[in-house]
């Protein structure tokens, strides 16, 4: 039964991995080809392309982690290889999350409309604001990876104490400190979540005001501004839903530090974690008219329509 669960876990992981590579690889191919041919790229396409690349790396890391979990539990739980994987995963994970957050902020500033001076100042300088966010994202991702050094040192100390078999008060103190550091590491995900939630609510408020204005003027509810609001809201809401599932996976994996560690808990966490980089890639494709048009053409096997470089994003 346990063997069947392991193979089922590997099959499900492989399917998600292939779907994620297809979606993110498609985004990278379309935008990369367009960038190469025209020598120009919009800020939104630049963010989406880098987001796709980061998720391709993240999917490979999650696949390697899943394989190690099934075939070598000892190597998965300890050793220098796992520390290297943790560093790469932490950096890529936080960079991916912050890139998605930058995209949400870009959509909000481009689409939403408010008369508040602060919002207008940000809206007029949207490109500069997002570029600074991108640079800050890279710095924060590096900091999150560097923060693992203390956790690794703490784990090494605990391993040395455990090997001596001396369960002293020092060991219990260090163990509690290690668990606290590990749990606090998940708080790196809170700032991008708060920023994305703020962007979502601002878009909702802006759409509400716009709809009331359209109703007063007896105008059509399907004007370009309304459609842009709705598309941006769908993209951000989908991100928030998938990201909360992703955050839940961290909670599941972290719980193994306080509950008896089982492979099944880790497997469930791994599967939930993969939903985010896989699912959000297709949300971005469907939310971008250029990507959606080419993706549908590819599924219909229409080679004449697959010409990267055509314009069509509603968020430019």
C-alpha cells in the first residue's frame, strides 16, 4: 500500500511538472521570441517572462525534492545536498512570489483610477515604481536565502548534540529555537500577500466607482475600462487563491516539525506546493490576449497563427 502511494505521488508530481513546463515554457517562448525579433519588450511582458523562467527553475527543484523524498528519505532530510537545494528553492521561490506581486501592482496602477494624490503620483510613475520593486525583490530574495545560514548552523549544532545522546537542557533550548526560526521563515511570504490583497481591493473599489459612473451616464457596461478592470481582478484573485494554497502547503510541511514526521504529510505538502507555479501560468496565459490567442492556435494546430511578436496584451 505504501509503495502504491509512492508511485501515485510520483505520477501526480510528474503530470504537474509537465503541465507547468508546458505553460511556463510557452510564455517564455512567445515573449522571448517577440523580444528577440523586435528588440523591445513591454514592462508587463518582461515581468511575465522572468516569472515564467523562475517557475521553470522552481518546478525542477520541486521535482528533484519529490524524487529524493521517495527514494532517499535520509538524503532528503539532511546533508549538504539538501542545504544547497533549500538555498536555491528559497531564492527562486521568493523571487517568483515577488515577481507575481510586481505584476499585480502593475495591473492595479495601470487599470485602477483614483483621485488621491498618492495614487496619482504612483500611477504617473508606474514604470519607475515597478522597476524599483523588481530590484527590491531581487535583494529580498537574496536576503531570504542568506537567512538560511543561521538555520543550517542551528541544525548542525542539534545534530552534534543528538549524536552524543546527551538530551540536556541546552539541546531542548536549541531545538525550540530552531523550530521557531524555521516557522518564522514562512513570514517572508506575508509582505507580497498583503501588497497583492491591497491591489485587489483597490481594483474592486475602482471598478465599483467606474460602474456607478457608467450607470449614471447610461453607458454600456462592457466598455474597455470595465473589461480591463475585470480581467485584472480575475488575474489577481486567481493568484491570491493559488498563493493561499501554496502558503497552506508550507503550513502542512512545517507541521511535521511539531507532529510525528511522516512521508505522507510531506507528500501532500509537495503536491499542494506544485499547484501554484503550474496553475498561475495558465491564469496568465488566459489573462493576456496575445498569449491566449497563440495558445489556442497552438492547441488547434494552426501554424500560421503562431507568430510571436504580435500585439494584444490589454495591460500594456
